[in-house]
C-alpha cells in the first residue's frame, strides 16, 4: 500500500468483486484490529470507490498464490450472494521480500476487503446473556446461512461463535472465515482434524474421514447451546473428555450409531458415563429449548434437524408474530423478511449444485495478481504443530473407557490460541 502522509490515506490497487474490475482504493484511518495464527485483520474507512464505509481487511499468507477456495467462494463469482454469508467487496495481493543476499525470502500476501461488522457472537456472549428474541433470530439466521452452504455442497468446518459476525443494531448475523471450507461430494474423503474442539462433532472426534455438511449442523447446535447456557456447551479439554460430555447429554452411541458416523474408532460401550440429558446440561432453560437442541445434536448425521424443517420449527413461532421486535425496537420482519422465509422453504438447490459442479471442473476462476512488490518486514503466520496434522488410522480402534472424573475438564477455550478477539476473520 502507498500512503499519503499528509492526509493519512492509503492508496491501493485491487479488484472489485464480483465484477473483477481493477480499481484504485483510498482507505483512511487504517489500523490493526485483531490478529490470529494464520491472518491479521485491519480496520479502516473506505473513502473510494463508492460510498464511504467502514471496512475490515483480512490479510493472510497462503503457501502459494494458486487456486484458493476461500478466495474463490467469497469473491461471489458465479453465485448469488446471501445476507447471512460475508461478501468480499475487494481483494488485492502483493509479494513482500525481507533479508539480504542468501537470506532473502519472499512471502505472498492476499488481502480481502469486507464491510465491517462490529461484533462476533463470542464478543457478545462474554459480556451479556442474549434475550430470547435475539437468540432465536440469530439461531434462525445461522441455520439459514448453513442451508445456503449446503445447497452449494459446501462444508464450512469451523462454525463457532468467533466466526459468527453480528450487527446488533440491524439484528444481522453473518457466517465468516472460510479458510477451512471445501466442496464435498458423497463418498469423498477429508481429514478428520477439522473444527475447533468445543464445536467438533462426534464423527470427527472419532476420526471419520467420510463426512459432509452435517458436521456444520452439529457445530451450529453447539453455538445455540452456548447462547442458551451462557457458556461453552461442551468444554472438553481433550478428545476423550469431549466424548464424555457429549455422552452425558445424549447417551453412549450404539454400534449402529458408529456405523452411521463412518468412524475409524469407537467408544467403549461399558464406559462409566452418567447420562443427565440436555435439560441438566443447559441449566435453567425450558423443556422446549432442551428438546429443540436435542433434535439437532444427534450422533447420526442424517438425523440432525436442519434445513427447511428446522427453519419452520415451532421453536421460531414467536419471532414470526406480526409485531415481534428485538430489544432495540426493530421488527423481526425487517431482519428476516417474508421473502427470506419463502426462499428457505423453497430450498432450491439447482443453482448451488451448478456452482459446485463448475468449481469442481475448475470453471470458476479468480486468482489475485501481484499489484506491487515492496521490501518490508514480513509478518509470518505460526504453523500448526505437525503432530496435530497427522492422519488417523483407517481401521477402527476401540478407545479406552471415557474418563470418569469430570473435574479434569479444561475450561480454557482453544480459540484463545487460534485467535485474539478476531472480531472479523472472514
């Protein structure tokens, strides 16, 4: 970026999306907003082109400037945008060099520009308990966003509160951070080491490699449970403790459940687990709320409540009453419009499947070209521990009995390591 020191304005050449038109951007008051293991987020004011607005810029360092699904999807090329999915406004890239002589190194940096969203669900839950209306409005939008992804055969693989962006004034929720997302087909194999542990479904905890978008439904259910409970639903400090906490809520899985999850490992059926149910796990909530969550969080992926059936569930009847409003007075019908509801119930996947097929055939193309090369200090991302990236064994193994001492549960969120208040990581 080039900066006008007199005015504090940064000038940057980039691509407007989804048109892919090359434009010159002017950005004022640019400053570091948040940082994480694999990306940094900056906040500023877009002066031009277009109407002045607050923006967030996600800077990431891919290993190669080649095909990048996150960039491809968020560019919006050849697909209709959705109000509950973040939409990239602009993108740009550059190659930075550092060092001298034989120690000279280069790093490729991609930058994605989005409209600024002031909060994440994580931010909000740390400060306050949500009201019943807000909770249901955000839950509906979360599952509507997941429905849209499913229609495009996309699995997000990192649904969690820090990746759910919220504008409290407008009542809008958007799903962000598609760094782990991919298009999946039935029968395709994927690594099981995905999804932050607290939100990881049992099939991934048990190292299944043949899974699809129902993993997102489980993760979203955990987010809903967190809104209800006011804290993490399953705060397991290890895989075994996660499985124990899940079993306390929904019981031990049967041999048939293991088969439906297509797992590489199984839980010892004689594990010492006391089943207490969702009502006890959630604390002071109604039977209606506990039952609703119980329909989502099930071992068998296909039986998890999702899609149009979930979005038409009686759990949401209250928010669709004519005069139902958020705590700020905004009518819910202005947030979730009648047309939004009709679209959700139509659940037309034809365009989404066409998009997925085009991506798989490599017909959807967008690659950022280096707009300038500068010599600056390089911000490096900390790689994951190689031990964490090891693939699981293909054969089924029986895990030891689940631990019986629940007091060993680690309440420190693993997202604290992955990110520090990533208010926008989209």
